C-alpha cells in the first residue's frame, strides 16, 4: 500500500494534465449563454400561456377538426363543380363558412429537434439496467385561409423517452 | 417584473454553470483527451457532453450536474465518437497524432526528469479500462464509489483495477531504474 502511495504521489507531482484551450473555454461559455437564453425564453413563453394552456389546446384541436371538415367539404365541392355546369350561388354561400373552405396546407412536419443519450441507467431499487434516450419532437401543422390571409399554426412539442434494457454484459 | 426576474434567474444559472466549468473543465478535458487522439476531438466531446448535461439538468432545476454524472455522459459521448470515426479515420488520426508532437494529454513541458517521461508513457500505455480508472482517481477527483457509478462497475472492481494499474506503473519504473544501474 505504501508503495502504491508513492506511485500515486509521483503521478500527482510529476505528471501535469493539459488544460482546455482558451478557445474551447470561450466556446463552452458561449454555449452556456445560448442554452440559458433558449431555455429561459421558452420558459417565459410557457409561463405567459400558463393557465390558459389547456383551454388553448382544446381550442387548437377544435380548430384542427374544423379545418379537416372544411378541407373535406372543399374536396367534395371541387368534385361537384368539376362535374356540374353551374350551381346556384345562394346554395353554395349557405354551405360555405365565412372564412371559406379553401384552406391551404402550408406545412405539415414531424421534426426530431434533439436526441439525448442519458447513458446506462442502473436503478437504485434493483430494477433492470437500461439505456435511456430522450427525443425532443415537434409536430407542426400550418394552414392559411387564402381569403383573409389568416394563418393558423398548430405546434405540439413533446418528449419521447425510449429505454433499451441491457440483456447481456 | 416577470421578465426581470427571468433575466436574473437566467444570469444566475449561467454564472453557476460557468463557475462549474471553471472548476471542473480541466478534469473533464483530461478524461476526454485520454479517450481520443487529439485536443480538438476532446474539446468537441466536452462541448457535446455539456449540451446533453444541460438537457438532463433542465428537469432538475437547471443546476450544474454532479461530477460523476458529467463523467458518465462524457464517457458515452466518447464511445459514440469512437464509433462514428470508424477504423479508417482512426488510422488517419493516428498518423496526424504522430506528427503533432505537442498534443499530449499530459503536459510534457512540466516534466522535470526522465522518470516523469517514463511515467507518462507508462500511463498512456495502460489498457483502456485501467487508464480510465487512474485518470478518474488521480486527476478526476472521484472516489471509488463515484468511479464505479461512472463506469457502471462495482466499487471493488474499480479499486482492484486501480491497484493493478499502480502495480504495473511501479514495475515499469523499477525496470527503468534497473536499466540505468546496470
């Protein structure tokens, strides 16, 4: 043990590890600033949405359902118009909502923003060791009413957690 | 009012993380550097680990992470990094490394005698698992329990590997002394 202690002392005394370069240190500090900025900006956004968020979600899904229905109506109307010579304007205007059925889908995306690897997780309660990956995903749908120019964006961020149990060592 | 308090909270958080980096950055660099062939890759790995650690700590009040967790994440970043590089690229890096004589993970300018040089080569020549334990124990500031947590091994295994590594280093130094004396 005493011999090992002297080797340890020599390692500490005689070998000096290199340090990060100044450029790397500056880059890491910039990264911290960016991460903090992004994190606290999004937190502020969530805070202002706050108690209304659940109502907003309900409204958003109602709008999405309305858009789907209107889009189906638009497709049907288009099929009828292409087959028929003329339709009474009055009848069409009675069916058509004020905003118009011709919503244009601008964007429909499913985006994986980030993947984080939490590494090997060994639960303290004796559970199965597993690797854990977390995906930050954003689903976004954007439609436009060509008559009024209104753009409706539905964005749903979420986190997906995937665990892979370790079966062999 | 809410904006101001958010701004102050963000500033406080950034300061905490930057202080944490000032305290532990060099330790993380030593660990990362002994897992790859050059300074640039080691610094990239730390950058990558920092982003991952931030994401992980967002669910824990954005406080800086514990050191064992930081090493654990850095370890997996290093493993990913090694896989991505691929065998051909590793050969190319090895060639670059041989020409870049100043880029060692231990500071050669601080060496005062031949024994230091022998020790440096001996540590670099240890098997990956032994070198990892030595790095975390001697320069990483971890206990055996923390090393065990980082490397997903038992504390006894960590201690055994450390003991075995020191014995190997001691033998190499004794061999050098023997050669000099006669």
